[in-house]
C-alpha cells in the first residue's frame, strides 16, 4: 500500500422529547460498517488553502518523518508547495512527498488535495508518481487523477472523525484503492519531535493487496507516524 500523506463528519441527531419540560438530547450517529466510496462535493465548495485539526494545506508547511524499514534508514519529507492544479473543475493544492532510503531517492509524488470550505474535510484528487531506481525514473506506479479512467476523488482526512468511520482515500479501480478506518481520536505518541496527545489514529488497507498500516495525526500538526516512520521536525514558512 502506497504512502500518502494525509471524510465526512457524522452529525449528531437531535432528539426532542415530547414531554415538557424534558431537555433536548443529542446522540452521535452510529458509523456505518461499510466503506464510504462516493463523496458529494461541488467544485465551488472546495479550496486549495486551509486546514483542519489534522491536515494543514498552507504553502511552506513541511513535515519530516524518519525510521528504519528492512534495515534501511527511510526519510519522508512532505512539503506543501506554492502550486495548484485544477482537476475536474476543483483547484487542488500540490503536496510533494519525497522518500529516500539510506539517502538515495526512491520515490517522489505530487499529491493533489483540496479542503471543503464548510466541513473542512480534506479530499484527495490524485497524484503523479515518479519511482526511482539507480537514480533514474523507472516507473509511475500508483498515479491517478480524479475524473480520468473512472477514478474519483476520495476522502483523505475528516475534520471531525468518528471512531469506526471507514472511507476510501483513493478511488482509482485497479490502480489505487487505499482506504482508512478511524481507530482512535485520543491516541498518544512520543516522537523525536515531541510528545503528542489526543491524536487521530487510522488503520489503512487496500483491497488491491494485503497488509495493514497504522498512521497517527496530531492536532495542529498533521501526520506524526506512518508505519515505522515518526515525525522528527516541522517547518513553517
């Protein structure tokens, strides 16, 4: 399952008691056991700049994660660029992910994200991918775009996640079908960049291949754990 840096909030149901003077009560909607795959959003409702508690789309913002994987030192640098790309009538922010192993570049992806102006849910509209081998581009596995070859946008990360919520982040049949389930909204993690509380924890998988991966997002920061990688620094321009 490919890395990707980074939902629709379930609203409460207001129950008005018929017998006065009993006060109104609020009950959280029960998350569906199905994976949400369709997302009704209008281009006019989307923006290329903004943030929710777990994702920051502001040019100059950068996260660096590091860790060990298979005996190699892996470094992932996620940079919000001062660039946009219009996809399916939606202006999306370009977020670059640059991954190295033992200092050698192995992958560079340009991800396209947009945030809903009202809900602040962040959507994923595709990515362009360069896979490197021996210092040269050897392929583009996993590349897709909303509106091309049957692919449609997915929900990257919700502004108001609910435990048990399940949704597709990528909807590109036979190419990229990453999906996430909300495991916790109160996780704690100690990283080289500091200790983070009240974190969002997700478990990602894909029907295209086996395996699962945990990610954690800290409020006001974003991605702090991606598999074996943990946050080592945050840069704000």
